[in-house]
């Protein structure tokens, strides 16, 4: 079965990201307008508009009314109320994602983890993973995750370098409900070391519990270097 062709708007996005990645368009630089993209790439206005809108939504570009579209500040930006794949977010910014697995094992559930996953979890054990996500070689996030083995029994066999926990869990445990708690904290020594933080630097911690098929699926502590990460949201009221 042959692969589906790449949509034209994705090709336009790749063209724009390639010019950013090459350094031709640095942060704050004005990018080609939709009219200019139409002329240069021989695509429709609708295709150019879709590509630009996607890149603005991803935080790669920013639009200024009456002035044009510009390369955004490429400091990592997270979406506060959306469940996003960190690897995809990094790649959409035109950057390179790499993951390093610190640990992946079965552990006995502490009272805290059992409470976060829900008291109805019958198993005495949980699957536990610690993964460091890098953006262009710089550590961006330490993902400390507990997974309910009743929901994802094969979690320990997943290659978390090639596939993020998010990607795997979205396949085997379709998301039904999410709870977020966000706060700034002083990092534990091991987290500070993994993120390469200065002694006085804080982290932005997102605690996330997800549910699937009417039961808790995972509880994750997502630690981000405060100086290299921000939460961003756009809401329709």
C-alpha cells in the first residue's frame, strides 16, 4: 500500500521552517507574506494561509496586525490546557528532539502515587519512567511518570527514545479526562542535575493525571527549566 502524499500546506511549513533552521530568518525576522509564498511556491492562497496559521499556533511564528508575520522567540513554549507531544512541539519549532531514558521499571506504589492514580487501582505496582527531553541538545524537560499497568500492560517494553510516552499512551489508552496542577518549585537535586540548572534556579512543575476508559492511566511530574520554558494559551470566551 503506497504512502499518502504529503499535503501541500505541510510542504509550505517545511519550507518556512527550513529557512528558519538555516539561520536565514532569525528571531524577530519578517517572513514571506502569504502572497509572496503563493508566488514563490506556486500554491494556493488557502494553502499558504493554512501553513502560516499552523506555524503561528505552534509558536514558531507570530503575527502583528498591519505589519506582517515574524519569527517568534523560539524559547520553548508549552500549551497550558492542551495535551501535547513534546517531541512534536520541538520539531514544529524547527528544532531537534532527543530523549534519554534515565530509568524504566516496575515499582511498588507509594501512598502518594496511589492517591494520584486513584484508590481504585487494584495493582500493588506501577510502571515508572524518568526521561529527559532535549531541544537542540539542551535539556528542556524531565518527565517523571507513573503508569497504571492495568491500562498499559506493555509499557516497560516501549522504546521511549523512539516513541514518547505520550504517543504510546494515546494509542493504547485514549484520553478521556485530564487534571493539571502547575507551580514553580525549587528542584530536587537529581532534577537540577538532569536539567543542568544553576543552584538558585527554579523549575516550572506540571503535575498531570490522565484517565482512560473510566480509570486513571498515568500520573506525571513534568519538570521544566524556568529560564527555558513558558506556558502559553489562547482561549475563545
